[in-house]
């Protein structure tokens, strides 16, 4: 597990998530071999949320990356999804495993983003400011 592998894998995952939109779903669908986001989602290639994403993702979807860390073939990316047409943005920790530069497994932890009024600490969940 060289630092070079970790840095290369961080760049691959960051690019995939920054480009995360209906225009790149086909590329992501072919890249992900194993989707394990939910226990009720099939894990075979071409099934699950990526197989349906081109019909389900709104064109207003936006991804903002935060912290990204890597250890060899595993990358963890913390970010915000907005513009989904839901009552709240999502703050997500995505865990991705790569093999030879290909995204082969994915897990995530999703939480609705708190507003300033909902925050018990008075601090935002993501970045330096609350969403508008």
C-alpha cells in the first residue's frame, strides 16, 4: 500500500463523485462491480441504485466534497449532496474500494443535514456554514 496508490485512488474517487450526475452514470455503472449501499439492494453489476440512477437523479443534483482519506485501495469521502428534491440535503460518508484503479465496491452512511435551528451545538454538519 504505497502512498502513490492511495493518492491515485483518492483522485479517481474524487473525480467520480465530483462528476456525479446523470451524464456520468453510465461510466459509474460500468465501473462499480459491487454496490452494497443497502442490504435490500441487489449487488450484481447493472442492478441496484446505479442501474436506476439515470431515471431517478434530478439534473439539479450537486455534490460538494469535504474530507477525503485513503489507505491503499480504500477511500473514504465525506461530502454533501443537495438539489435532490428532498426536504434536507444529505451529509454522506462514502467508502469505496478500488482494484487496479476501478471502483469495485461502495458503502455509505447517510444523514439528513441539520439546519441552524435544528443544530444543538450551533455548528454546521458540513463546511463552515449552514445551507441556505
